[in-house]
C-alpha cells in the first residue's frame, strides 16, 4: 500500500501487485499443494466440493479426490516443462460420485496450483470448430486481411459483442487496427489508447500468461485461505486470478461487464492484444477458452510469419539499392559527400526527405534538413552516445534536449560511416502533422475520499482528437536493420579506401621510380644512337654543310618514326604509312613516281626506328643518285612467305645509270646491315645499270599481318555506331584503373550511352549484373585476376560485351572467347565506337 501522504500519479498503477491479489474470480475453485500433496491454500472449494476452504487446509489430495483423478493429476504434473508451463485436462472424474471437471495445473514457486470448474463436455465440438477457424486464418493473403479475419473468427468462436485487434506503438500506446462488432454496439476502430491504460507489470504478465478472462466485472472476488503465515500465492499463471479494482472500474466506465484478452506475441515481444468485450456477464466454457488460447498462439505465429516475410522482402530490395550505393562509393569516394546523389539513391532504401553528410570536417546536404548549427549539435550529441548502434528518433527536438527547433526536419536516422573521428550520414524526415483519435481524454483522475486520495480511471471514452506536431513518421525496425547493414559496408569501404590510398601512394612511388628508370634507359639509347649517327656521318666525304644536312635528315627520320609511334600510342605502325611519310614528296597525285603493292602489314614498335632508317637511306640515295634524282620511278612490293616473314622489294627504274660504289659509306652500311644485325633478318642489294634493286626479309616476330579477306570483310561490313541508339543502354564498364575508367566513362557518355556502371573487380561487377545491364566493356586484366568470370556470366545472360586489353587478343583470350571483339589499350573513342557497333550492329 502507498503511504497516505504519497503523491498520486499515473505511475501508481505500475506499482500495484496484480500478480498476488490474494483472491480469485468466482469461476471455479483453486487449491495449492505442497510437494507431499498436502493442501496449503484453497479458495471457493465449498461451492464446488462442498468443503470449506479452511477445512481443506492440511488435507492430502487423495483424501479429497478420486484415486483415478489423483493418478491422472500426478502424471500430468510430471509433464510440466519450464517455469511458465501449464497443463489442461478435460472431463476428469474428480470426485468419487463421478462428477466431471476441467482442470488446469501449473507450478507457482514450490507449490502445485490446481484450478478446476465443472465440465460442459464440449471439447470435441470446440476442437472441430477451432480447426475450421484456423484454416480460414491460414488463407489470409496479407497482414491487414489476417488481422480482420482474426477479429471475425475470434468473435465467432467466443461469442463476445466486440472483438478488437489492438496493436502497440513504439511508445506503448495502442490503436484498434481491426474489429468485429455486433450490430448496435459502438465501434472503437481507429481509436488510440494511451500507454498508461496497461501498466508495466500487466504487460509483463501478458507475455508470461497469454490468456486472461474476466467473466463478470461486477462479481465479488473470492479470497484465498492459506495455512499458516507466508508470502501471498503468485497467481501470474492462474486462470482465475482476481482482477485489480482499478481495472474493474475502468471496464465498468466503458460499459463492459465481461472481457477476455489474448496476447499477440511476435518475435518474442508483445505486439498487441486480441481484446474481447461483452456488455453482459459472459463466460465461455473451459474448452472454448483453451481453444481461444491455442487460437491466439497460432494467430501470433501466422502474423509473425507475414510480418517477417514483408520485412524480408523490403530489406532485400533496400539492400539491393544499398549495394548500388556501396558499389558506386567504392569506385568513387567523392560520392559519399554528394548529398544530392545519396538522397536519390537512399530514398529507395530508407524513406527520407533529406540527407546531410559530415565527413572529414566537411558537410554536404540535400532535401529537407536542419541548418548547419543544429546539425553540428546533433553530431556533437551523437558523439556522446554509443558508437556501435544506429541512433534514430521521430522527434529531433526531444533528442536534442526538448527545446523548440526552427527546422522542418522532425525525425532523423544517423549512420556512422567511420570509427574515429566519427563521421555520419544522417537521413531526415519532415514533420508529419496528424490527428490522433483517443478513446477519451488520456489523464486519469485523483479523488478525495474519507481514507485519503484515490486514483480513478477516466469515465468518458468518447473519441477525443489531438493534433500531434513536431514529430515525423517513425523509423521502423526493418529500416534500422537496413541502416545497420549499410553502416557495416560503409565502414568497410572507408577503411578500404584509407588502405587503398596508402597502397596507391606506395605504388605511385614505385611507378615513378620505374618511369624514371625507363625514361633514363630510353634517353640513353637515343643519345647513343644519335652519337653513333654523328660518329659515322662525319666520316663521309663532302663539305661540313653536306655532312650536317645528312645528319639532320637521319635524325629527322628517327624523329618521324618516333612521332608515328607516339601518335599510335606505341602500337604497330602500317608499313605503307612508313613509306608514305619518307616518300611523301614523290607521291602527289600528279607525280606517280612511287608505286606500292602488298597486303596490309604493320611493323611492331621495337622495329620501327630500324625500318625508318633503312627506308630513309634508300629514299635519300634515290633522291641524290638514283631514280628520284631524274625522271625515274620506284616500285615497292611486299608479301609474306610461308613462314610469315615479310619480304620487301625495292626497285628503281628510269634514273641515271647506276654503278656500284667503290667504297661503302655509312648510309650503305645502314641499308646492308641494320635489318640483319638489329632484327635478325636478311638484306640483299644489286646495283643494276637500270637501277638499284634491294630485297629485305623481316622476321615474322616483328610483323603483324591482316589477311586480305578480313580486311575486305571488315571494310564491307563496318557498321556505323552513330546509327545505333545508345540512350537506353545501361553499360557495365569494368576497369581497375580509376583514371582509365573515368576517361572511358566520359567517352561513353559523349557517345550517348544512357547510363554507365563502373566496377573495378569481379565481385563488384557480378553484383552490378543484377541491375539490368544491357551491354558491357571488360578490361581483361584486373590486377591479380581476369574478367573471365564476368564474361561467362554475361554470355549466360545473353548480354553482349567486348574486351579491352593492353596485349594482343591472341595472346590473352582462351579459345572459348576467341570470337569476342578486343580493343587494344590505350584505346580511342573510334575503337570503342566500332566495338559497340560490331556487337550491336
């Protein structure tokens, strides 16, 4: 009992010891037995057994009940498992006269509690009805349908005037979300009840004992008589537990004479209640009440299954969006500070109206959000809270201390994206003005009596509206779970980016050293070659001016060859191009003095300088002494022999008569010896009177040959990418170099590709394949792995793709992908266009 001078408030209800009321309802009788089967407590036995409770105390159970009944009770007690286990027995011949009773057995501390009432013998009929009802529940398609069907079937089973499905909110207030009500009775559908209507200790009992019956709210309670002194009997699991006077008055104020409640337990927590009201005393049979308890358990499982299925479906879709965010952020860390982009992406995963990011001292914002001052206060507050959980609230003002804030953002969910110092991605929801219909004014009242102050529940249950401000739609458990998953991935990405930055710095340092070494090597080679040219050229006869001119022309030839290599990004150079560059002065449309005939052949980069010098010396000699010094012509032809070596013929005609030189100059040495010495080939020169004829053989390892049929086919069937619409394409670009990837992405966007999805690894690319990819460009070599797993998956899905490689296609592709188009790095826009045209044309 509370002291007379104690302050009376709503929390007094929470202090009422409802589990030890000291009495039972007048439904049946109760006896509590010790371990040696002696009656220690009894209530209402005279009405049902003809023995006063006082006379029951100390009796042995076999002295009161029939032997068959005692044996059955002992067997059932041995089946009790767990502290909250209860056994039911139907139509037990409890007395020697054969009177049938329905029994309930459970442990309360060290006592065995037996409750019994006269049997109606309807258990078979009730069992059949229950089976049909449960079948109808199972046919419900979704949560709302299930709730409505539950209310209908519970009223059909138990016969109450009104059956409500009562769901608890996060603040423990409740709302009637479904109901079945008899004609002429008031509807409570949509009404809200404050959390104080159900005290905390009652909520705990609803979890332990999922069934509660009040047959007559006006009936007197029957006291429990006990043997000697001792603690009151704990009736938490009892069927007949007496009712709190405050609750009985609450029911009478509602005009309710009988009530029944069944707990709805979802995922181990009190989700709500099946609440039944009757306007006259009403007591379903023991079998009906037992069936109702089973009905509630099965309904809870079905509701849990549907809620979990909906949550799983939502979380799966949300995580798919989250994976897209993570993939993009992993490829481009700057996106973590792009609030506009994050808002567009995150709203599909967790509903929000705005977003702010605090990362490495920088802030970014989009949509509806507080100002930077309030946001910084929120970040500072978050830094004082537990770092390992997602913090959220539907009332930002209350979270920051309760003062009124000038901001349209009323709720938030904060996702930490680093450990130390803490950075956050915070999602905001705007204020949601709403009217709540309460079942009467919420406040309980205190009245003065002769014995002091008395707490009384409200008397009016007419709908009472309240406008709720300063709050947003709450973030639900599924959204918090999605946020937790995003947090783990974001932390991993930030950590990986930090490690990657360190690794990139190390690799950049090593690469710089290699580049310097390579540059040093090439410069030394070039200087050595120029030095050799100078040394050999100065030995030639002629004036200083002539020697300088000769040296300059040779250096220029090397420079021209180098320009061709760099223009083609160190790719093979066509032989025809080499001839055209060196002989361009003699190949104008009006002077057809040079003819060329041969297949499309290219020279690999390492052989280009040697070939350029040889052609330069041949052309220089022809211009000074041979066919090009007069009105002659040069015929060039080439072919590949059976070993795929390049055979090149140079024939001069129509020039001055030729004589073999008496001495071999440096130019002649270059012509005769360069190809054999440097390239391992052959050279032969004949000084015929009609003109010089030379034949050179360049080994196949320095030559790239394109067959005539391939050239003709490619030329005839070369599609035009500009005729192919690319705006609806969703293209996967797999490239492990960020700079190359960004350059390629820019080129693809300039070409009109609708959307480009970047991936730097097999795992990232395979995840992206679920995002509706229609075409793909794959870098074949991805560090320590190749993109073959992606290619296999694309081929399986029927998605067209092509490879990009820094090597020749024949050197890297396995046989099963020999038909896939390959572009060579570093690639140009033209190469990409033609590759797309080929696979889309």
